[in-house]
C-alpha cells in the first residue's frame, strides 16, 4: 500500500471542499436541531435551491454572478417560509415529514424532463462559475507545501469556504449568547413555558428555520462553484443525513461541533477508503472486490458511529442535555 498517498489524501480531506460544504450544511442543522429542537430533514433542499438559483440566474437568464447569489439566498428564505408556515405550529415530527418530502419533491422537479430547458434534467447545469473565478486573486499554480497542495481554483474555493465557515460560526456564537438565542434554547426545552411567558414561539422558530436554511444554502453555493456544476441527485436525502451525522459526531448545540464533526467524518471516510483500496490491490483482502470498497467503508464508519452513540451519545464536544429533545 502507498501510505504516503493515503495519508496525504486523508490530511487534505480534513480541509477539502466536501468538508467545507458539509460543515456549512451542518452548522445550519445545528441551529435548527441543536439550538431550537427543529427536526429539519430537508437541509439538502436549501442547498439545492441555492445552487440552482445561482446556476439558472447566470446560465438561463444571463444575469451577473452576484445577482445569482442573491437569488439563491432569497430562494432559501422563501423555502423556509413555505415549509414553516404550515408546520411550525404543529408537533416537531410534522416538520420532519414535510421537510424530507419537500426535499425529494424539489430534487425531482430539478431532475424532471419537463423542466430540462431550465434546470438541465439529470445532467444539471454548468457554466455559471466564471464570475466567481474571475475574482480569484491566486495566480496559476499550486499552493501549499510538499504533498499538501491545491491548485489555484481549489485554493480560492477553500479560502472563501473557510471564511464563510468562520463567519457562520461567529454569527451563531453571538446570536446564541444573546437574548434571542436564549429564547431558542428555551423553546427547545419547553416551548409551552416560553409561550406562557408571552413569547411568539412561531416567530422564533421561523427565524431559526430561515437562519439555518440560509447557512446551509452557502454549502450549496460552495458545491456548485467548486465543481462548476449542479446536479439534482447530489442533493438527495443522504446529504441531509450526512449533515445530521456530522452534527451528532461533533456535538449538538456546540458552535464548533459541526466543523470538527465534518473534518472527522470525511477524514474517516477517506482514510478507510484508502486503506481498504490499498489492501484489496495488494491482495490482503482476496474475498473483497474493488467495487465493494465504497459500501464497506460506509459500513465500517457506520459501526464506529453506532459505538460512539452507545458510549458517548452527546458527541465529542456535546452535552447529553443538549440532545434531549421533546418532540411536541
């Protein structure tokens, strides 16, 4: 096995594009699930409407890049309002049902042949990232040291992505230390008591849903810009479940929990994939075919996460009290 390649790929995965976009998605879910107790199972939909909002605005309407960013953010806000109005006055499980269904509906609409001229069907849209890379301050070449290098395009995406993560974490930290954030935590614990104190619980839940959705939408932008395309099947339910796994792994209701959780999650996936692939190529695992490496890595990482939930259900940095949600 080529251990240098395995280690270098694993270390780069800790700060790579997947880590960045899933960290943003998980920060949004942390606002919903960790701080407010909202079971949003449709975070992938917020990422999708943002990515497609940018892509359609630039490629189909021919408008500037920054207009596309605005359209994507506005689409995320509208989606939160549309999902929240009929569900946030009801029990938490209704929001979970509506959001997971809405995410699938949106994915199928983007995938539909009937709207192929607009959304590109199963092939998606591409050719909308030139405006972003035109702002790239990094000249052609590789940046880093030794084997830890990225080309100028990836470096620009990572630079912007980690700035967005830092700003999102700062905003969440400041908001959760404010009276507004304390109300969200109180709603998570006992929304009836908060309502009895004269607070508009529905309004606070809606604000939380919008905030978390917009932060998640930033992950959709990063995906589209990093890969210069958006495709509907990327925004499936597994994307949302990965983000929930990351939140629980790092610790719910912890500002840096989603960031550390995303780094650990992708490091584990890449490391296990590298070791298994190398072992299969070297003949150490004669009973396993190369095509089985992908499923087996998820199986092994899943077993590890199950053990984590058994012996430390609050996650690495979390508190058990933060995940004791009363779904009423």
